[in-house]
C-alpha cells in the first residue's frame, strides 16, 4: 500500500535526526554561565583574621599539619580542598588560597587566613575582605600544594572596591562592636568602694571586682589541643564551652586593662578577640 510506505519512510527520517537537532539550537550559556549558576558559586564580603606560628604543626581539618607559611585558610562551610581568592577591601590586593581547615567560630567573621596569605594582601589584624570561590589553573594548584604562592593577581580597581565595601553595610564589625560598647570604665561597681568602709583594718582579700572582673575572650577552637596551644602562647586558659574550647585571658581589674590586652591579642592575629565582663 503506497500510503503506508510513505508513512514508514517519514517515520524513519524523523528517527534518524540527531538528538541535538531535535533539541533546537545550542544554548548560548557557555562554561562561564554554567559556573555562575552552579550551587558551588560563592562570593561574599566580611571580616578576616589570621593565625600563625603558635598553631604551626597542629592538625587541620584536612588532616595535614598547619603551616603558617603556606597559602591556606579556614572557613566554616566551604569544602575542604576548595580554592578561593581573598581580596582586601583596604589594599585591593588579592591572594589565592586553599581551604584546609574549619573556622573562625566567632559570629561576624568570615575567614581565617594563614600568616603568609594575610601578609600577601596586607592584613595585619582584623580586616574587611571579599572571598570568592574559583577554579584555578593546574599550575596554581600545584604551587599551593607545594606551599608556594600562586600567580600574581591584578589589584582590584578602586571603583570595584567601593562597591564591595558597600556590600558590608549592615554587617557588624565584631571588633568595632567591642570598641564602641565596652563596659563603662568611668562608673566603677559599688562594691569595691564600700568594702574598705566595712572593715576597720586594711582588707586582706582582693576587691570584689577581681573575683569576676574583665576578661578577653580571644578565640574558640574545635579541638582542645589547639585551644591549649594558643592559651599557653597568650598566658590564658582554655575551657570547654558547648562543643568548642574557649581561650580567655584575665581577669583584669578594669576595662582599660582588658582593652589593652584585647589589642595585644589582635596584634597577634586574633582580631575577633573581645572584652567580656563577669560579676
């Protein structure tokens, strides 16, 4: 039957058309567009601190010992082994690092850099940064694997830096918060002033404020060993707190003394240190 033969011939031609032709013209989304829509895309601004020789040799979340001279970083959620470009919003300089550890554990902080990475972009204490996940070349990955710096990256233009700083609006600076709202040093607690009046001889016990007093909460760590290492280097103590280990120095007799100790801790790379008071 001729009509049936023609139908079979048309069906065969349809089946012979390549799948790509049936799907229409190729998508205009190349690799860059696919990357931008990927759930792995990460581009955030926040605050960075760094840690150095006091933790050298300690085991990181990746299993490798921490090397302060390598170009690595700690992040709370990015996959271990992933790569990010960290840009200082102050200097405009950018460094490529590999995520090999977890932290920082203080709210308001975005990333902890190794000493070498922080130095490369001019981060000497807590600073505002941009953190952007990237897929570096094999050459740069190999350089980081060997503890060396990756290829130089052009400085960020001032106009882009201004836009990135604008993204920080509404995000609290964890250190500035402490500086602008310290315990009021000009109004001493009433108990120290009253204590000498209640006893005729000179008091043999320290004033009541020292029992509680002011402390500097330096940092929090996921392991006891790391917390105790930092505590020893700062002359502080490491105590368990929830599922973490908290490092503190003090007590200090007044807020000014505590703020000086906080600044000293920040100069050592613990920019998230803050003053707390316990009665």
